[in-house]
């Protein structure tokens, strides 16, 4: 990625920078992989910068939302309500009513109590709500335990053994219509075997449903495709060909079935970077620290998940030193990297924390009464 460093010099740091050319390249690569019955819903929770959303909406993708606030953001950004899927294990009444009133495509339902509430509220508003049941396939993913969502012990989804009874219960209700199954096994998945295992499990579940003469028109496999955090310049795009070909090869769709994906990180992760400025170089008893003006309030992933982001000195390429790169927050977990090799770094240098387009700016907080970081795009600078 090329950075307009001269334009960065006069901006207040820290801030987020989004390369919309790379975003468009990613969106084009996704479209090239789609079959006529494939539909991609962008997972809004990854990033809601208005210009990023504009590019995604104009590319023709739908949206995957997990809150009423996200639905409102999508509608303001121009996403058609008919392309919005609403997921989440804890939907409140006002969120359900908003989704009903705007006539979204589908609710991804995670429990019978939730189904009953949707049916009641749909009846109140004279609507019939389209629902897909999120089934917990008990498929593990090779990723961080906090971002694994498809195991039996996770809070998400309906147990496989309850699938048929739940659908039959739905069929007996007057104001809900079951149109599909929904799955999501985790995030930042790089091993395609995890997705092929999911496909085989879906095939088994479809056979079970057919034994009850149930064939549903939509299958939603969620998202989860990961990106290369270690070397974003070597792999600026995720492995889209391997991802989509896995479903083409292993998933046995029935005639006319539509397949839905909910990609987030894979779309926006590499196009965003957190830009920070070096405040001090501190020589400790056993460590040398680069103290930057960005902290865990601006990018929480390293503190929350132990996540690693490539750190790049944009101001210098000379020399080599080993540093711990840390922020100014009053927490010992406010560390971006330990024993990080960097060019010789001094006060005032600009630092880029790469691959921060997903779950970066959107998760920022105002802890320590800090100002939320602004976001700029390559078009706006």
C-alpha cells in the first residue's frame, strides 16, 4: 500500500486511513467469484466509515447487521432493505420492529423465544417476517477462542438436534415464514478445511430436512474468511478463489437454492491503517519503548485478542532497532507489539499499524477521556 505521507504531516494523529482503490479491487475480485445464485452481505460490524460503505453499496453487495443501529446506518448509506440480513443472539423489541417496518430480507433467528417474539411483533404490525434459523453445527475453527462461534458450547445458534422441531414450530405460526438455514463458525479463518467441514455438515442437515419433506430456498454460510496480518503487501487481497471454490466443490445445493455469504474483514481489513505519531523513545531497564499517540482506545484488537498487526515506520527506513511499541493508555495491556524490529525511530515519526480496516475504528472508545480517531480515505485527502 502506498501512503500519501506528505498529506499526513499536517493531520492530527491518531487517525484511520482507508485506501479505496484497494477496497474496489477487493470488491471486484469478489464479484468475479460469484455465481448467479450467490449473494454477499457485507458484515457492517467490521467498519462503518461512510465512504467505505458507499463503495460497498455501489458495488451491489447487501448487508449483514447485528443491531438496529447497524440497520439504520445501512439504510442511510443506501443499502436496499431487501438485501439486509439481521443476525444477533439478543435482538431487542425496537430493533425487531425497525426491521419489520423497513421490510428487511431476513431475520437470522437464534432461539425459539426469539422466534416467538418476532411472531408476536409481526402480528402486531400486520407483517409476515422471513426468518432463517442459525444452526450451531458444532464445527470448530482454527482461530482465536474469542472468535470461534460454531461449537456446541458457544452462545450462538440452535442445536442441530432441535433444528427440525424448531422449523416445524415456525411452520405452525401465522406471522413468520422459514426461508432458510444460517451458519457462522468463526472469524479470521485461513484453513479452508474448516469451511469444507461446514459444507459437509450442511449437506447432512439438508438430508435430514428432506426426510421430513422440508426444502428451504436459502442457505447462509456466514463469513469468517481471514486476511494476512503478517505481510499485507504480499497478500493485499484475501484468498477469495480458494474460499469460494470450497463451497462450489463441497456444498450440495438443491435446485434453485440461493447461497448467501456474510463477509466483513475479508472486504475491508487490508484497506485500512491506523496512523500514529511517535511521542517518545524511552529506554527502560531491559526494554526500549516506542511510545506512540495511538492506544488501545483506538485499536483494541491487540489488547483484546492478542492480535498482531504489522507496524511500519513511514518516516524512516534507515538502521534497525528492536522496540516494544506501546500506547499512552493507563493500562499494562496497552501494547501493540513486543520485540518489534523497526528502522531507527525518533520522536515525530509517523507509524502505520496495518490491516486495521476491520474492527479498528468501529471498536474505538473514549477511555481516559480520549477523542475518537477520525477516518480519512485516499479520495478525501
